[in-house]
């Protein structure tokens, strides 16, 4: 088991590549106990870093980088085994550790704590900013074999890793499953449901179209936010994640009603 760090304002998860054991999809358990399936979106075997993409939902809270010097900061390191409280640690110095393929991990953080370090865990300063992510590497000694140890990948290495993230390493887009057109009923403007994809979230929620356009559902708001064009509707839907529920305010035969729709990824 490893530990991961949710990127602040992003929802993707940074962890150690070695703790995934070559898996392309893994289950992640969040702090509140619920689990989601994730896929490996980006990896760096040299620094032992991996970026996981949640396939449903998105954890909204996360950590951000620290600009503090870790050698002068009070450090905290998180542990596995169900323990969420961090332990105190200190930075012994910076070393040029070795990757398994012989590459150099320049200025890796050498850390010391009163408990075993776990790959993937964040090392944070007193304000909660990340100064490094724990990774597995080889000790910087001349030896024919790798003597494995835990080091901290510094913020500079993490930023370089994230800057190289491929464009497709993003969470799947949420899908409603309708074709809509701007329309109005009296003074009420919205998006008329012109067609519904079979077995789509819209179909399962009971949205209706009709050969008589005036009888088809008119979507006027998403979670209380007015929409009057298909583009505005799509923008509101895109702010959610796969697996989340949105509430649509629908006008049907001059009566308003609320429809709950559980979004999923497009086929």
C-alpha cells in the first residue's frame, strides 16, 4: 500500500510509481473512507513518481507546493496503516541518489523520522505546504546492486514531472446525453430537449423529447444556475465529475419540476 497526495485545485493524485507495482488501474481510498478507481496517467521511473487520474468524482481539497527551505523548516511526514496523523521528521541533507537504471536523482531529500517512511507520502512544512514526495531510490554508493531506500523528491523535480504530463492525462468528461436547442416558453428561456441518447443519464433520469417540440422538456437551470443555450448547459455540466448528481430545473407543460441526473462518461 502507498500514500498519495491530491493536487490542490486539481483533483489528480501524486504518488510513488513503485507502490503501484506495474498496475495501470488502482483503487484509492480517500480520507472520508470512500473509494474510487483511478488510472495511471503519467509516470517517471527515474524519480519514481506517478500521477493517478480519478475515473469518477473529484476530491476537492488538496495540497500545494511549499516555497520554504526544507532544511530550515519543521517537517511532518505521513504514515500508512490507517494513521492519518503525521510524525515529526527532519532533513539530514541533499544527496544525489541513484535510480534503478543508474540515472541520477539530483539533490534528493535525505530524511529522518522516528517511524518507517512510506513511498508516496507527502513531506510538509509547518503550514502544510509540500516540500517533497517520498520515493524509492538506490543509495548513492558504488555497488553492482541497488540498495533501496526512501528519499524525498523535491518540489523542483515534482514541478518538472507535472509540466511533462500528457494532454490526455485528464479525468473523463461528464456526459448528459441530449441534443438541445435554445428555446422559450412564454417568458422562460432555456434549452429544449430535441433528442436523447438511449441509456444515457438523461434517459435514465426521465427527461423527455416529443414530436411536438412545445411538449418536450425545457431545461432552464443546472443546480440553480440559469442556462438558455446548449453551450451554457454544456459548460455547467462540465464543472461536475463523472458519478456526480446534478439537479436540472425543467419546464414541462407550463409546470416546473426538478430532475436529478447522475452523470457518467460518454460511450
